[in-house]
C-alpha cells in the first residue's frame, strides 16, 4: 500500500510540476496608467505584430527636430515592467534629438499574452520591434540603438550578438548568467539541489534555449556593436560583481562599464544624474554616421579566459523570481 501511495504521489508530481513551475514564474502584468503626454512628450500609439502573430503595445516618440529620418533608441523594460516605467529614459533622449520606441514585451503591460515569458522571448520581441521601427519614414534604419533593463538588458545583449544592424546597445542592471540567478532564488527557498537542477533543466526545455547560449557573460563576446554596461553599485538583486563578470568577458574595447554609485536595481531616480553619459554614448555611435565594426576581426585581445559559469555566483544576494 505504501508503495502504491508513493508511486501515486510521484506520478502526480510529474504531472503537476510543469504547471506549478509555469505559475511560479509567470510575469506579473502591470498595464500602463499614463502616457508620454504626462511627460510633455509627443507620441503615437502603435501595435507591433510579432512573428507568432501576437501584438506588442508600443509608443513611438518622434524626434523633435525636423531634419529627416532620425537616430532611434528602442527601450525595453524588465521582468514584470512596462513601457510607462521606462518613460524617464525617453525624456533626455528626446531632448537630445533621438526618436524613441518604448514597447511592452509579450505577457507584459498591454501586449498580448503568449505562453511563458523568458529572456529569448524578450529578445524576439525586441527583434520584431527593430524590424517594425526600421520601416517608419521618420526613423533612420542605419542608426538604431537599444536600451534594456534587467531581463530586458539581457535581451538587448542577446540581440546585439545576432543583429548586425544594431548600431549601439545599453544594458542596465543585467545579470551575468541566468542559471546562477535562478539557482540562487531556488536555493533561497531551501529547495534541495537535485530538485533545483531538475527545475532548471525543465525551464531550459520550456524556453527552448540553453542558459549558456543566452547568458549575457557569453553573448557580450558576440556583440557586434558598441555596448555600455550600466550597473548600480548598491544593486541587491543583481550584485555589481555580475556587471564586472560580463565586462571581463568582452571581446574588444568597445564595451564600457559605467558604475552608478548609490543606485540599486530599480533606481530610476539615478537617470537624471547620469543621463548625460547615456546621451553622450549614443551621440558618439548613432547621432552621426559611424563606420560599422566587422564581426570577422577582433581589434583587441580581450580576457577571453574570464569565467562565465553558473558556479560563479554570490550566494547571499537577494533575487526576485525571474524566468530566463
């Protein structure tokens, strides 16, 4: 009888585990309450069709200067975020003469629902937004940049590694490796290590990607454009050491690390103090025509032996539930 009960419980666990994992890592949906007009920004609301036939909610903020097609920055929020939360970034960029596209990833804000969110899906949405915005007459498709926060930052780095038309990228508060991030979270719940391993392998199966292939500390070596890594020195969710880890794995000196003192993971208020550095970076690389780097050559022998392993984690850090 005991064996029958044990087998029944095991079978139930196998059946229910995928459902429970998907519910545990479902992104919270927070619809926008305001608009760019609340920030005195002109805008046009848009719906962007994805490759899966879903639609992304977006705001296109045109450049203020009537000088023809403008350099454009795409902005992507983090896990559980939305386009409205990223509006503070749009203000200094618009003031500097850039057009801006803010959009909600699938399952976020006012975009369509579509299964399980993940870093690869964030990147797919960013790529579909790139394709859409490049067709707008007010946008210069040769001068496109992307800025992302947290999981959105990881998606920006993944996109920069496979879309050569991206001319510049800004990563804000990216984690180094998704497996170390998720393992820290699961271990903080006192889940046994073998179960943690099984959960991680199941998530890789569900998102149809190996964590090693999408880890920012690996995709940074394949980035085909200049990258600015921005990270708060007081980030308790993703320790600053992870920004160092990503930076150490760069392949050339076009990757720059910008530490932000007294800033945490969600320190939007720090934007006003450091917006000039973001604008200066973008102005150098997309405000005027720049020679594009060829991915076939490495101008600088970067520290390729630097570690990019899930084992290199800060076990005591506080990590929010995030599917990568």
